[in-house]
C-alpha cells in the first residue's frame, strides 16, 4: 500500500511538471504571433533574406568556397552561392596567353582593296592607245609610249602579214636563229613613194617613222576616214588628222592607215630600196575608172586623196 502511494505521488509530480512546460511554450508562441503581427512587412522580408544569407554563409564556409565579404549586405541577392549583383572586386592578375588560332582554311578571304594610284610621271593615268603614223610625237594631252619605224610586207609577195606595224626603235631578240628561214615570213621597212606631193614635209622614198601614243583619261579612240575634223558636238577630241594611205592598188594588199598630214621621213633613208611601200589612197567614183562599184560622186570626187582623222573621247 505504501508502495502504491509513492508511485501515485510520483506520477502526479510528473504531470505537474509537463503541464508547466506546455504552458510556457503556448505563452511564447502566442507572444511570437503577437510580435509578428506588429512587425512591418519589409522588416519581415529582411529577416527572411538574412536567414537565407546565413544559410549561404554556412554552406560556403562548409564547402571551402570563397567567403562572403566583410561588408556583406544581407539584402544582396544570391543564387547558388554566388552574388550576382555585388559590385566588382579588384582586378585580378592577367591570365596566360591562349592557343594560336587556326590557319584560316575554313573562312572566306576577301581580296585586299587596292586604292587607285595617283597619276604621276612614272604612273600615267588610264586611257586608250593609238599609232600616229608619220610622227614620233603626241599631241598635248597624250603621252608617248614608244617611238618606232613603220614596217610591212613586200609589195610583190602574197605571204606575211597584211597589216603595217610600228616596230620599236630598240628591238630585243630572244633566242634567235641565225640567217633567214626558208619558211618564215618577212617584214621590211616601209618607204613613202613619190606620190605624196600633198604632204610637203614627207621626203620622197624615205622610211616612215611612227609613235604609239596614250590618250590619257579617254575611254575610246576612233579613226574616221573621209573627213579631217572630229565630231566635237558629241565630245570627241582630235588626236591628229591626215590622209588615208596603203599599198598601191595593183600590188598585194595591205591595211589602210591614217598618215599624219605633217608626216616626216627618217633622215638618211632616201635610197629607194625598201620593198614595203606606202602610197596615197584616192577616191574612185562609179564608172570613172571603168570599174563598177565606185564611191558616190558627189560627195566624193574621183582622184581626190581621201582624208582621215583620229579622235578620242
């Protein structure tokens, strides 16, 4: 009986102690709820952020990562342990150099842009070239490319070329074969025949010089037969004018050229021994020479030397 009484007394004491603890917890919870209701909402957000920040601080310290700065602001946003709105820290040391790039095989390479060179004495401007037959100079506004001597085929040979050439005065030979080859073509110096009485500056039976000219800043050059003036109303400018010339009508044919009206013969060449010849060209009117298909006369006049002009634009 005494034992039972002691057990009952001990149980009663235990219940009393538990009841006292329960009352204290309820009282603290009630007080916390009351304080929470009285707090400002922004203060509550700060406490939540502070709690997250403390959690991040504990994780970063535990994981051995970088520590939060001493001036840490609990309102600063963090994500995955890293501050993404913090001010930048001091500049770190430079890193090591990277590897060399590729050789560019897989990229398209644009050609370099080369500016147009400025005109100068060693670099003439663009233009068009022409041959001034009978002269070794060029008119104002054109530059001399080279001077030479007129050459062509033998008047009695049907082979070789039919065109006249302006051969350079200082030829260069490359691996030549000595002596004439039996199956080769031939070119001779061209001699002006005595029929050029209308060009007093051209001595009879002398070789004819020539010059290659560059009409600078021109896009085209044109030889107009039958006139000695350029169509200036269309913007053409005269380079020189003269007379149509070619091989004699009953010799083997050559091209027609425009021989300068002030053509000159090369000094010391009046020997009458060049087989390449140059004669003036005259108009042949229909029926006047017994050969059909002549020029319309008028405006052409039978037997008159045909004029020409070289123009540029």
